[in-house]
C-alpha cells in the first residue's frame, strides 16, 4: 500500500482489516511490519524544525479528550513493512537535515508496536536524521537502554498528577508514566513535556504546580508545551458511536493557557 500523506484529523478505519490476526501478532513480535493511521510532512508542531510524522494506530488508553479515537484500534491503521517505511523516509533525509527537522512517531500510542518503533528509529537515526517519540510513556519499559539511544527526543504527555484524576481522565495509572520520565532523566535523554489543558478537568493550579515541580526536578525537560483542549476530534467520537463526555467544554482562553505556562515557568521550566 503506498504511503500517502494524510491529515491525522481525517477519520480512518479498517485500513488493516484484511491482515489476518496471526500476521498482526507476528508483525508486532518481529517489528517487520507496523500499522500507521496516517503520515504527514511539513509539521512544525511535533518536535524541533520541520518534520515528517508517522501516526501509529493502536492505543490502550481511553483519554476523555482524545482527538484521534480512530487510532485506538490497531487494524484501523494501514499495514506498512519496515523496509518500505525506511525507504520512504530515506527520500526526506536531506530535506529534513536542511530544515533542522526530523522524524516523529506519534499516535495512537507508538509503543503498542514497540519492535517496529525501535527498528524504525534505529534505521532513521543511522541516516543522521533527528528522531522523536511522542508517547503517553506507559510502555516505556518495552524499550531497552540501547534502543533509547536511537531516540533523540521524547515528547512525553503528562496528563495529570493526582492518581484518581489520571485514572478518570485516561482509564490508566500515572505511575508507569512517571517511572519512564525518571528513567529518561537517569539516562539523560531529553524530554519535551506536553500537558493538555482542559477547563474544569486539568486546569487546577495546584495540580499543575505538582507536575511542574516533578518535571523541573528531572533535569532533562527542555520545554513544556501546554496544549489547549479543542473539539476537532469530536466528530470522530460520534462517527465511531463512542460516548463523548466533553461536548459542552469550551477550549481554554489564552489567559488560562498563559496562567498554566506561568506555573511551569515559576518552577524554572521553559513553557509555551
Ligand atoms: S494516549 Fe493519546 S491516543 Fe491514546 S487515548 Fe490518550 S490521547 Fe488518545
């Protein structure tokens, strides 16, 4: 299947439905094939410079504000062999270097396909292209220390601090995320932390201050991106017949976003 650039905001389902379950399982085990929801070029939002971004399918979290719920199911993604992905990325390598950019894997949760991710980053890094992993961090232990060396930057989502709030928001525990952040700190691997600001859900100043303190103490967080909640994914929830609970929530105002940035800055971090 050709890798054609598509927006992650397009609804995409069943692209991999013809791949037999046994092939999916062996692809996940070997990393010789992955599943991509979409593939974009020219992004300036997913790491430094201008980037090619692969959006993987598969995520075991259920964030209330997820704007790509069509990435939750692995078989919604298009199957792509590792060699084809490497070959495609090779075409962009000179341009990406000139634009001080690189290659980012986002999702979904890329580490649902940890073997594919590790092998792809290894190959792209060997081309001299900057690599970034955008992850919720919960499956970080699937990567060895050696594999982390091929990842120049981790875009780590920290969604909440309070364990109950985190579980309410994502359906999962925050502990493994924080453990991965600490490990990246020990390995001196750079992090850009990402925090989605949802009015009434994640705009509590105390909560943000706790995350800011944690992030500042890590010593490897180069910047924090405060991402304002938006409603661009709402139509996907409806199309997939999922129960969306944030329909009445407005995006935060610029002032509220700036206030959150100030809390991170007060802890000594760079925040945008
Ligand atoms: S971790 Fe990301 S892809 Fe997964 S449910 Fe949350 S927002 Fe969606």
